């Protein structure tokens, strides 16, 4: 059984990553993918070499674009129950969950904005 009404939470929150909401019956389920997990997943597809972290608008947009894949990953982990989800019914999506799922990330609409010079590392 897949989680229903799966969506990206665009509202204000203090979590550093992609917050997803879903329903199972009358219970609201929260899934979360940390910004660093999103960065690694995007990096694994882009092969750009230089690391540039995603910003909230970017990872929310990627979440919406890849919602079906994220729903399959979160649903599979949720269905494993408390033994695999320490904070069940909260589901934390890890990079290992993504790798095990074999899901591909669609980056076709990702726009990387150039960082201001103050953000570039000096070698």
C-alpha cells in the first residue's frame, strides 16, 4: 500500500531539507530527506565535480519533479515498519534508501545559480 496524498511541504519549517507529507488513512505521515542527501543525489547524477549545495527552492522543485519516485521510496521504507524507521511513522529518506531503490533523479529543470564571489573558496 502506497502512502496517499503525497506532496512537498512548501510551508515554513525549520528542517534543513525536503519535507514531504502524506496520509495513511486518517494519520498524517511525514517524510524527510536532508539537504545533504539531496546534494549527494544530485551530485551523483550531475558529475560536476565541484560541490554546490541546493537551496530550499531548488530541492523543493526537485521534490515536486521527482514526487513519484520519492513516494515509492518513502512508501517502501514506511511499510517496513518501526524496525526500519526509528521514528515511525516519521520516515527519514537516506541516500542508502535511494541507492537500494534504484530510482533515478530527474534534474532536467534544476537551475544552478552562480554563487557570489564571497562564497567561493580561496585555494
